C-alpha cells in the first residue's frame, strides 16, 4: 500500500486507488503519512485538524477519525492494521506502508551518495526520478494551517533538489545546455525571483550556451527584484559570477565529470572560533567601564566569551575574577544568597545578605561575572546597581538575553559566528562557523575531512541554515554520527524555516529551537520521555540520579542506591550525549551530566506536554531527600578501618555537596506545590550543609519552623536540630533553645538517636556559653542514656563530651580519665574524626596544665585528622586553638601565619564564635610584640563579640585571661588602657577582625577560601 502526498492525497493498493473518508480524516492521514513510522501525538493531530479552535470533544473525534481510516485502509489488507496506537498518539505501520515522500527522500539520498563518488550521470537519473514523484504541490487541497506550512517546506526541498540536479547536469560538461534545462531555469527564476541560487544557475547556463549578454541581463533582473522586494543587493556569489562573465573568466568553463578532489585541512583547533577581536574588545571594555552586559540569543556563546574575556582581564585586576552562574537559581529573592554562596561570603542572623556582599566586595579591585541573568532580570539589575554604588573598585560583566537597563551599562551585543559567504572550500575554512563545524564533526567522526567543493557547499549551506549560532552548529554536527553530510544538509533547512514562521519567537531563537526540536524528533518515544524528565535536574546530575528519576517507575519505589531500569536509562543518556543534547563531564568522579539551559527549557516544555511535570518533580525531590538522609545516617554505621563508615561518610558528603542546586530545587518544589514533609525532612537532613551556608540555611530553617505545626512528630526533631546547628556559629542563646526543643521533641516521639545528638550538641553549646556545670550535667546524661543502648564507639564519643565539659570546669584529672577510656576504643575502630576530638581535648588539658609544647603537638595531630572531614566550623575552631598553643610554645611566626588564615576564614564565612578565641590569641601576640595598646583593643573587641554571640569563658579559662589582663594593665597607664578598651568595644566583628589582620605585615597569605 502506498500513500501519496506529493500532490493531492491518494492511497493506492496494488496500483488501484482506495476510497477515503472525507473531511478531517484526510488531514489526519496526511499528517500520519508525513511522519510515517513515527508516533504523532493526539495534540498534534488536533492542531492539524482544527487549528487553535478545537472543540472540547476533539480527542474523542480524533479517535473516531482514526477508526474510520482503519476501516478504509483495511480493504487493502484486512489481516493487519495500517495505523497503530502508541502511548499518547498514533503511527503508520513502518512495514507494509510506504509513502511517496519517503521514496523521494530515499532517492535524493542515493543521488547525493553516487554524486559524491563521482558518478554524476547516475546521480542526475536518481534526482530526476525523485522529482518525477511530484504530481503537483505537496498536500494539495488541504485547508489545514499545519499542512500548509509542511507543504511550503516540501516545496522548498523540491526546489533545492531541482537546483542541485541542474547544477550536476551543468557540471557534466555539456557545452550547450539543452532547451529543457533552460526552460526549467527560466520557470524557477520567474516563480521565485529572489532565489539567488537559481539565478546563479541560469546565468551559468546562459553563458555556457553562448549567450553572455542574456546572462548579464539576468543578473540585472535579479538585482532589480532583490532591490524592489527586499531592499538589498545581490550576494557575493552572484556578484562574483557577474564579474567573471563580464571579464570572460576562463574559470567558468565546465569542469567535466571526473573532477579532481582537492585535499583539505582543518582550521586550528581551539575552544572559541572567530572571537579573538571580540575578546580583545571585551577586555578593554570591562577594564574601562564598570558595568558591561553581553546580550544575545540563547546558544550564541555569551558565557564562553565572558569567561574568555574575564580570564584575560584577570591579570590586570588585583583581586581577580569571580564567576557566579545563575542558571540554577529559581527565584529573584534567591539571587543575593546565590551570589554570596558562590563567592563564599556569609550572612547570618541580623546580617542582611546584601550588606555582607557589599562589605566583602567593597575593598576589592575585581571583576564579578553574573552569568545567565535573563530569567532574573530585575533582581540582577537591583543587585548590580547596589554593588556598583557601594563597591567603587568593582567591575561587573553580565550575560543575558536582555540588557539590565542600568544607567551606565554598556551593552555589548554578541552575534553569531560569521558564516561562509560562498559555497567554496576557501570560504568555509576561513569562516568561524565553518571552522567550528568541521572541528566538531572531526571530534565525533575521526577521519572525517572536507575533501572537495561539493562537501564545502554542503557545509556552507548548513552553517548558513543555522545562522552561525554555536550551539546549533554543535547540535547539527553531532548528527553526522548517524547521517551523511548531504542528508544533514537536506533535512536541516526546512526544519529551521518551519519554526521561523512562529512570529512570537525572536528570529535567532527560532533557529536554535529548530535545531533542538529537530534533534529531539530523532529520538524514540522512550528516549524523548527520558530527555523530558531530565529537565527536572538543576545544575547537573549523575547517571545514578538519572536512572532513579527518569525511569518508568512509580515515585514510591525511587531509591538512590538501587535504581530501576538502569540499563534503559544508561543507554538513553549515552545516546543523548552522542547527539549533543546532553553535556558530559568525565573528569568528574562519577561522571556528571548537564542539559545546557536552552535545551533544558525545551525539555521542560516537553515534560509539560507529557503531563508528567508534577510527578517527576516530586520524584526528583524525593530522590535527593533520600540521598541527603542516607548521608546523614552513614555517620552512625560501624567502622571497619580506613574503608569504614567515616571514610564512606566523607565520600558521600563530598558527592552531596555537588548536588546543592538539585537540593535547592527539591526544597523549592516541596515547599511549593510538592510534598511539604519531603521539604521538612530535607531541611533537617541538610543540617551539616547549612553550617557552611548560614545565610541560606537560616532562610530555609526559619521557613521550615513556620510550617512545623502540620508536620508529623518524627520530622520536628530534625528541623529543630538543623536550626540549632545553624545558630551554633553566630548565636549560642538561640542555638541552645532550639537544641533543647529538638531533644524534648525527639524524646516525645521515641527518636533516641536524635535526642542524644541534640543533647550532645547542647553540651557543647553550654560549655561555649561558659556554663561548664550545665555542660557536664548534659554530657553525663548523654553518657548515661547511651551506654545501655548504643555501640562501644558511640559510648566512647559520649565520654569525650564529658571530658570536654569536665575540662571546662577545671576538673582535669576526671577529664583525662574519660579521654583515656575513649581513646582506646576509638583507636581500635580507627575513627579518625572522633580521635581528632580526643586530641583536641587532650591539647586543652595540656595547655591548662602548663605544658604548651605537648598542647601544640596534640592540636597539630587533631588538625591533621580534622582536615579529613568537611566540618568547616570544627576546622576553624581547631586552627584557632592550634595558633594559641603555638604562640604559648614560643613559635610566634608559625602561630601568626596560622592565625591569619583563621581570621580570614572567620571574616569570609561569618564564623563569629571561633573569632572570639582568635581575637584573644591576636591580643596575646600583640602583647608579645610589645604593642599593649593594640592588644587591649583586640581583647576589648573580643569581649564585645562575646556579648553578641553568647560565647563566654569556662571556669578553666578565667585564670589565663586574668593573667593577660593584668599583664596589659601593668604596661599601660589608666587613661591609655581605658581609651584602648573603649576603641575595641565599639568595633563590629568585621572591624575587629580587619584590625587584627592589619596588626602586622602577613608572613604568609592563604587563598580566600582555603578553609572551605
């Protein structure tokens, strides 16, 4: 059975026409024939049959129309069904049904293949046979807007093939083209006077027929038509041909059938093509002006250009470049936090994010790159305006599809790459778009080279069809793994033109969307489903995550560790990478994948069309909630040496940190239309992450605290505990209250592990508040509860907490006894994290016993083991302790260098608790250097910070502090001492830390985020 659409619709069975239903049933059959062998969604059939005015019963009517068609087509073969039902649509059976459109495409493919092999006469025969299949305009007689658009595309293909055929006939070397050829060319140029390619062929034919004057006249006719209709001059190729005819260039002689192949060479391989001048100009702009925005369509390469320019400009900025990627940020209110988080700038209670940003960036001569601002335009403009106002040495470079509309903004358009102006090898190799295309093809098809002018013509056509957009070039080049160059060139133009008729979309966006849509249509229905589901991820994902979220399974069965249907998703992910719809980063371990943002937007639209958005977003949130909870639970697993739970936990924490954009997306969904319980549990499971992101963490826990009323009792302790941890580094009073609530809530619902965890942290907080007695009572309560319930290792950890509290009381012998018992157990389990705490406590004992050298050795050991983990707060606290011990042991230079790293980390991360101890050590160092006034100022500032944070000395610290105060009072007269105290007490935490950092020239400077 054959279905013909290249003319009026007809169906032939064994050469005889079949009677077909009238009306919309014929439209449905035509659309199915257009996509023969592929599923056509019901929505697309409705669009074709009714357009935008479809009735409410349209789906039922489509089903009835398909039934009528099946009955009509069954006359040809009653035993099989010509139209098959697939998920969400229908398809013509791939075997047993052929279409003239498919035959046309197949013959063109064969013709181009034999032409490439040099058999031009055979190629002409195949081209002519293909063109003979046309009985009139494609889809003739239909009133469907969709089919009218498809008919226009088919006509464009026919004309292009006809021109290609005539070009090959001319190249066969006939000295005088026959009249039929001349008549065809005249008909084409009369019907389509703006087709310069046809005009060029007609001029060549006339010249070779010995009619050069008519050839020159044809040029002037084409020139007038272009000027009248478009207001433009003929293109370079037509103008060059005119000059050749005018000067009787011998190069116009036919080349003959056996044309020699000329070896070609690829352009120099580099990351960016044709952007050298743009990069140089951009460097000058960002150094001269303070606000520059790169504006251009999606996929044009704004990000790569911005990064290249920023890299070159970095050496001329004393504080370098900071890059913030905003594509994963979901709401305008999150922009300041996202920028602060990317730069490692903290914000805590009572410290607005914008103030923190301005405070950190104000003194810096740096370039801030804000990438992908278009979906957050107003928020980015507000942020940039404030930063430019309050940070006089800061320069900003933004990338966006739209300018930020700031008063002093310099708007720098980023255009597509230059495309080949002519269909020659020289033109292709000189054009950036051609260079990039050949580079990308060679990377996907090793051994590929452009070796003749026919291939050059195809490459030039492709580059012009995609308008030189780098992302589109990348996507189209990827198709050469599956299709021949001629097939890619033939299929691409009509796809681009199809979407370019959608007036609501900007021109270049239409072309990029067409490239993506075309690649998407090459996927199987299953691959399309997976592709759409991958849009739920934000900032990238692993294969395991893709297998869990994108597989065909109910959300209830999703688990991060046993992904279902792994092989199917694995294969699809590999295929998507091959087709450049998915970017892979194999340098990561494990490999991470990412949808480029324009492609992710397209995929998200497909997810909506599949009506799967809410289900997949919920599955995504559940997966990452489960993943975060798994990391949290891994801390409690029994150890087995260096490959035990501690090291497994570190690996899991490192992998979870990479998923922060996905975690944020899960929170955003769960606190919106998703499952609130998932969101609350995720906030609790991320407690250790929030410690390093106090500003953002505070927003989420406060939001969670307001929603706890409707939460299950088992969720409350998790959220309260997370909130307590966040306040641990900034507000001990609030931290203690929240941890007490967490412990009570956990006890009420029978969650003994969480109760013990909250009480253990509460013991630490009480000790930091200076209430060593309450700290000891709490720690001993934990030990009493844990001994009959938990493992030997957990009991040992509880003993360490008791030892720390007893040390704070000054009960050093009891503290030493508990540490001795704990050390043996933890060493046997090789629990390095807990052993680091033991060493830290032993160092405290040695220090307060008057043995600073032993204290320094023990704190150094604690620091080495602490570096294995990811607890930034503990790392900074222990470095502050080690700096104090080194200073007491007489190693002033090493102590000073280490103290600078501690102070810088406190300032950058907003860690005010360890800042108290660091300022006291800085005061001691100033006293040792003979600067008592500075020492008193720093000591007074530390006391002020104590009052703000609630960090007060334990009893064991009092004698040491009194000795320092007495020493300083002896060195200063009363007025000087009072003035220095007054100066220090008026300082904010930031001012005090900067004052300490300015105390003396740094002996060693660490990177800004060395402790992160």
